[in-house]
C-alpha cells in the first residue's frame, strides 16, 4: 500500500512510524525546506508514555527532554504559593516527567523513520483527485503520483484540508484565547525549574 502523509512535524512522522512498521510504502511531504526547530514543550502523560515505549523511542525521547524538575507558582511578592514536581502523580502531574520541545520531538521521530520513509522537504500537494481505487496527486513541483491513501497531518491551518474541504474560515472558530511563549534571560537563576506568576 502506498500512503502519502502531508506534514513532517509530530503527527506525520509518528504516523509514518506505524504505517512503515505495518509494511506500507510511506511518503511524507513537508512544505518547509527542512525540519522546523523550536516550538513549545510537549508533555507525554499517561498512555502517551506507553506509545513512546512501544515505538522503541523511550531512550531517545528521554535523552532529548527538557529535564525540568518542577515549578513554583508565586505571587506578586515572589512568595511561593504552590510547588509542583515532575514526579508528582507518577510523572503525569502539572509538570510531566517527559517534557520535550516540539522541535526536538520532531527530530527524534524523523531520525527514527528517515531510513524507511521517503521524506520530501520543500514540497506540498497542489492538487488531488480521488476515485474508488486511490488518489491522484500533483505536487507543487509538478510531479504526479498515485497513492492508495492521502493523510493530512499538517496542522490546524492545513493547506491540504483547505484543498479538500474549503476555506479555513468555514471550520475554524477562535475562542478568544491566546498564549505567547518566548525565551528570556535567566535573571532568576533558575536551574531546571519553572516560575509561574
């Protein structure tokens, strides 16, 4: 079976792992010219830890973890209101024992799959036509191929999803919540601890 996956961040390579393991010929497209570094931390809790173990990736994932050991919630005066540790609730608490930056998890998944999966960076789906037996795909670079199945794993603003279902505006509903994550100098001298105000 020939399967095309759009997106090489987290979901695409994770899916490629399992599809390849089951004998599928997998191609993963990524619009970016290479793996995208950075991104916020991803926490693995509960069944996710078991999935990582079954993938055989426990050691490389843990080696790439942020090594955060806990967090303090503080008030305006800096007094500690609450302390959370990575080993709380069996490692599934407020601070997870497995916390890895998105870019690092992407790299671990890519390294795991690149020998058996056809990755194509700087490429995306420009057109597709489905029939009862499969999908004809034209890549942005002009090449045409046929696949048994095409899977979109290219994020909430998926170009593939828009190509198949229509404009994002028809489906995305903003809830008025925004988060910003950024790096700042370590003025508080924190060593593997988070400070939450």
